[in-house]
């Protein structure tokens, strides 16, 4: 089976950097993804790591270590609009389905 | 143009009723999904279709019946609604079965009274 663990809540101040960790257990690994969801909104894709290392997209970066079954999402220069839930996700079942973690609620304070 | 659109956005109904949620994607994707998000925001996959064929059925009660008339549409019919069915239901699509990027619709908030 698959399971993912991420912190339930993180609080940070505007302009700061925050890291959201994710550890996973999966039979067969096809990559780690991150999604953002604002209250009342739909999850939107942020990034994907299929191989070890860092992927950068603007203020957001994502890291993967397959040997440690671990990844993180790094958000820099935090803005109030970054307050949202962030989900890590892995593909299981031969890569056919995406399984989501329980989500990390990020609160950005002024 | 909305990439993945689902209707209705809100659905309030009584226990025991039957209801449907419709989903359409205009991205030309081959694969579509239904996810259920509960009150704790846990997102759980329910079904996946690839080119109108069911490929994933996550032990969902058979009161839930998906239908895909073509690869751009995936509807969800729910019979004999129960209180525990209250949740937000998201439709999603991806380019192909193994694609890492899912595109989600705006969700349908179902409240069963």
C-alpha cells in the first residue's frame, strides 16, 4: 500500500522561507508531486520530482531523495496569498493513480 | 474557457435521494478521475477512466456509479444518498494514465441532510 506523512500545520511570517516535509511509503515509486489548495478552491499542481534533487519554479522549489523516501516543498519570500493547504502526492498502482497526503495547512502572518 | 468543469457546484439533498454530478474537460486528455475530499481535507481517489474504460475502482460502495460517455466526460451518479456521503467531490483529468500532473475541476460540495 501507500502512505504519506506531512505536518498538519505550519505557520510563518510574510517574507520568510518555509519548508514542508513529506515522507512516503509506497510499493513502486513513480514520482512525488505537490499541490496547493486554497479554501473553497480546487487543488492545483505546483511541482513534480521524478528523480533525486531540486526542482525550482519561481518562489517554490521541491526536493526529492528516493533513498530516504523523503521530499519537501520550499516556499520562499512568503506572501499572504500563500496561505493554503499543501498536499504531497505519489503515484501508485503501477503509476495509474495519484495518492495524496493529508495536507499541510500553511498560515502566513503579517 | 474552463479546462475541467463540473456541475453543480453545490448540491443539497435528503438522505435516500439519487443525484448526479457531471464533469467535462476540454484539454484533450485521455484520463479522468473522481476524488472525494472529506471534512478533514483528505483527498481520496474513487474512480479513474482512461479513454472511457474504467481502470481504477477504489472499493467504493456500488451506490456510486461513474459513467464516461466519451473521453471528455465523466459523470458520477449516486444512489440512496447517506449522511456519510457529504463531502466535496472533485473531478480531475490528466494527459495520460501515467501523467504526473492532474487538473482538477472546481468541486461539487454535496450536503446530505
